[in-house]
């Protein structure tokens, strides 16, 4: 006797493949206290930098393979910064077992959206922790008033265009490019979520800090004479030796 499925109505669900855009956090240490300090230092002035973004924790950069992260402290710390840890990759079997016990899934097949570059060549410095994400900017955010010390503008998911001076102590941040059609004397952070193709353009480059995709340079290293106070662009160059910022005059 043949059998048939009961009922003729449609099922209440479907199973389909899906892809989820993730922020990736490449850890270089399992010291949660140090990570808390670095996160506050990097994002303390931008509490809305993340927006409950799903997070992949990558342990491939941790040197001490036998060190198991304290996930009971790590996960709440990341959630406090509006990150939602969901998966882990890299690391040892012991680390993976601890991650599974903490409610994370393994995602060894996950790939970065840009190359995991080595430490950048001097005088630039690699910021930590890194959170690369590839996001194509849409329409630009335009600011037409001078930015004073202490002011900050963040163009999430797009370019930033500033038509007035960025004074010392002010900060302009964009996930895409930054264009400043006036003196740039504060901080400029382009490709803030890992877009290595982002650039910084300034009518007069006099910045306290410039950064692209986590690689930065501060005023501790004087700007070259051919770009200081002049129209210039900043872009990221990757090579086998690492990432470095290129500062070029706009002729």
C-alpha cells in the first residue's frame, strides 16, 4: 500500500541558502582587558560606529594557539560596542570547543573582503583591532560649515564631502572617500570599515591624523614638503611587505 503525506496545504516554512554580511574582527591577542582599552580608544568617540552588526571573530592572528579566550568576558564586551558575535574561524581545536560552548558557530570557510595584510611599512601604523568590511558607498554626505575642535562627522556607508575647513581637533570619518575642499587640519579617517580603495582628498593637507582602512599616520611624522599645506590625495598601497599610505600632490 502506498502512503501519502497528510493534507494538501503548503508547508509553513522553506529552507534556502543565504549569505550574511559580517564584520570581521581579527584578534592578535586574547587579552580581553587590552581589547577593551583598544576598542574604547578607537571607537569611544563614535558610539554608533557599529549598528548591531553580525561579527565573525578570527583567531588566526593570535600567536598563543594554546590560549583560550575568555568568551564569558569577550562576548559581552563586543555587544557593548553594538557588535553581535555569531561565528569564529581560525585558532586551535580547544579554542573552537570553547567558542561552541559560548554559543558561537564555526565558519572556517569564511573569507575576508580584503587581504589580511602584514604590518604596514613605516611611518604608517596598523590600527588594532581591525574590522574590515567591503561596502560600496552610495550618495555622499555633504557638510558646508566649518568643523570646530571636538566636532565629528561620520558618513556611514558613503562618501563625505566637506566644503569648509576641518579645524584641529575636529574629526571626519567615512566608510568611503573623504573630500575636503578647504584646509584639512583635524583628523580624517576614510574606509573606516575596511574599504581599502577609499581615498582622502584635501585642498590643503595639514592633518593631525590620516587613516585608510585602519592604516594611519599621525602628525608625529611630519608631512612631506610636496604635500604639506597643498592640494593632495592619500591612498592605500598594498604589497608583500604590508600596507602603507601614499601621499601624492594633486597637480
